[in-house]
């Protein structure tokens, strides 16, 4: 009888919380595979060390405004707000997230294919890539709620069956991200250790977790150890900046009680060699708008001129 291979990133089982050293590379590509338009050597080393990199003023003011207008249009469109992909804040009708924006919007579809972004994703992941998940995250002034600390890979591995740490998130800042309006916070170096979480995940957990995540979050002792080792960095920067961060980097954000709204667009790039398998623990697959299974062809990059066409 063949014994099933042990899951090195086991989580949400009957065992206690634990910390496992990462077994997967952080940067999968080789220098020979790196495109000319990707990160330079120093930037790539920083990503490898910290698990993220902030690239300020990546998009021009005109490009950023075109993207912001499109996100604003989606969030105000009644037909979009009625869709399952639109997630509202707990206790209000304020839009918290809109998922699958690369399919709901032609402009954001082209953004996900932007040659500048795709080149960096390919460089880090060492292969062709596809969109595992996309979303617009909104934190309106005074009422935008927090996103608690978590590693995306822990959720994608358990609830979606993602095999390896060969995915990354790309966050495009559409408004100024300030210390006061709930910016993304990351724990440098945390991507090198996997936190095994406790708790049995309910079926259809996504219906609650997209508003407030309660399973797949780190225990306080493990989280404090990561922060004691690496600290916390807030991704503050002007609109048009871009953050790339590893799928296993611990991150979260505070609520926004300032008057200043915060808006970002996320694209999750996954390697075509890391497509999803069955979810763990007998869970049913989550919907396509959260975890792509059918729509995972390699991206064909496009040149940046699509945003000039929008403004015209």
C-alpha cells in the first residue's frame, strides 16, 4: 500500500499551532530568466530577504487616476454591488472588496496583463503566470474595517489546494496610503516560516472570512515571535506605487478611522506550474471568483498604452 506523502505545510488539523521552516524557494527564477524590465539585482535581493518590495511612483498620476475612476465606477454600479463578488463591511452596505475585477472590468483586465507587472511576477516565480485571484480593496474614511494578520498561502493551501509557495500578490495603490488610513502592514522575513494554525474550517467558510477571518489566523505566540524577529513595516506611499509580496508573508491592516479613504487593486499571480489541487480536509472548492481553477491560462502581456486609451 502506498502511504500518502506528508504535507509539510499541514494546518488546521487536530494538532496544536506550530512553526515550520519554508521548504520552497522565494525567488524561483534564475538570472538568465530575468527579463530586462524586471527588478534589478538589489531589488530582487531585497524581495528575497524581506518577502516584499515597495516600488514608489510605478504608475504615473494620469494612469493612476484612470484606474481609480474605474474602481470607483465598479463600487458605485448597482449591478456590481448585487453580485456575489462584491463584499460589504460588517454591519453596513459600504463595499469592502470586489473580487474578480480582472473579469468584471476591461480596464482592470488589461492592468492584470500589464507587461511591467507580469514581467516582475514571471521573474520572481520563474515561469509563466496566471491570475489566481483579483480584487479591489476599499477602506472608506471613518468606517473601513481591518484585515487581521494572516498568510495568504495558509488559506490558499488549505482551502484551495495550492501546492507550493509559488505565488505572489501585487498591490497597486490607487490613493495615497498613509500611516493614518489603514495601510498594508507586512512582517519582514516572515515568509521564511510557515505558521500552522488551529481550528476546523467550516464548509463555505469564505462567506464569513471575506468580511472577517477567524480560521487560518496565527496564534498570538507565533505572531509575536515573527514580529520580534522582523518588526512591522507599513507600506505607505503615494498613489501609483506598487507592492509585490510573497504568498507566505504575514500581513494585515488596521481599520481606517481617518477621513481619508484608501483604495488598492490586488492581483495574485500564480505559477502555471502551481495550479490548484483538491482542498485539504475534505473542504469543497471555493468559487472561481476567489480561486481560479478553470481560467488559468498563461497571461499574454500587453503594453501600457491601454490606460492612455481609457483617458481618451
